[in-house]
C-alpha cells in the first residue's frame, strides 16, 4: 500500500513539475537562449518536483516490497 501511495505521489509531482517546465518554455525569445532558459528553471522551486517525482516512482517500482 505504501508503494502505491509513493507511486501516485511521485506521479503527481512529476506531472506538476513537467507542466511547469513546459510552461516556462513560453519565456524563450530570440534574445534569450537555451542556456538562460535552463538557468531560469534551475532557480524555480516547482521545477524540482519533476526529478523528485521521477525518483519516487522509480523507487516504488524498483525496490521490492516485503514478502510475508
């Protein structure tokens, strides 16, 4: 049950973080390059939800559960 909960929380985090990363793609203009975009999303806290969510999902799927 804990693994399912961690998976769902990780999925929610990764969706929110990925959505914010895609949303911030709108700030790219010809004057601003990709390097400034990556620097900007590294400074935004909500963009860290994506890797945290992926790690939670990976951890809930990779590590075996308790066998009784």
